[in-house]
C-alpha cells in the first residue's frame, strides 16, 4: 500500500466513539469524501486492478456504497446498480433476507438491474461482520451475476467479514484496516 494513501486515509477518516451504541467506534468516511484529493485517490485504488477488464456493473450497498460505487462505475465505464433496504426502489424488485450481528434484515435491487452472466464488482465503504455484504453477494448471484470482487475502503478484521466473503469465493480488496469495532 502506498504510504501517502495510508496517511490520507488515516487523516481523513473520522473515528467517533460510542456511536451508534456504547463500545462501537464508528468509522466516518464523510470527511474523506469531502477531501477531493483523498476521494480521488481512494476511487483510483478501488478501481485497480480492473481497468481494461470486462466489468459490466458495479453494485453499491446503501448508502455510502452508492457514492463510492458510482465513482468506481464511472472509472470502469460500467453500469451502476443500487442495492437498497426493502421498500426503497420504485420498480419490480428481487429481495433477500440476510443475517446481521443482532438479527435479520432485507435488501433488494431492481429485477432488471442484472443480466445473467454480468460481471459485477460490489462496493461499500466498510466491511465488518460481512452480513450485509454477504447478503448482497447472494442477491447478485441469485440474479445470475458473476461477483468478480468486493471492494471496501475500510476493513474491521476482528469482526471477520472479509474472511466470510472469501469463504463464499469472493475476492476481497480493502484499503485500510482498523482494529476494534
């Protein structure tokens, strides 16, 4: 990893203790997104090593995955697919129920967003337990997509999400790891 990029990431990702609940350190990338140089460098790194390869779609997980995923899709000349919480999309959807650390949730995408055989990269800001990202991978595969990789700015390795995705056969790339939750 490029030392300058690590410095940019460390200085532009805000850590907020005890949010959304006591004991959790929230890693806030809105400060990174507001820094034009850091944002550009992050998008450039998330895109690697896929320029020139055939990526049909980039799928972003609500909400920060929309920002990053849109930029990655633009760089790869690929389409963008939003994966949203249940009830947020206006057209016919396909849905999946997935497990979270403390329960279950549902996410969906438009039924016509993915064609069988589409090569897709999944994007989000952070991988923690892997529940949401794993659910997104299952949803994409349910529609016949080939999930080429899942890319994240931040990994919380203690929570095992990146490993969970690897066990699902997904290539995982992250830019920086933080210890703790």
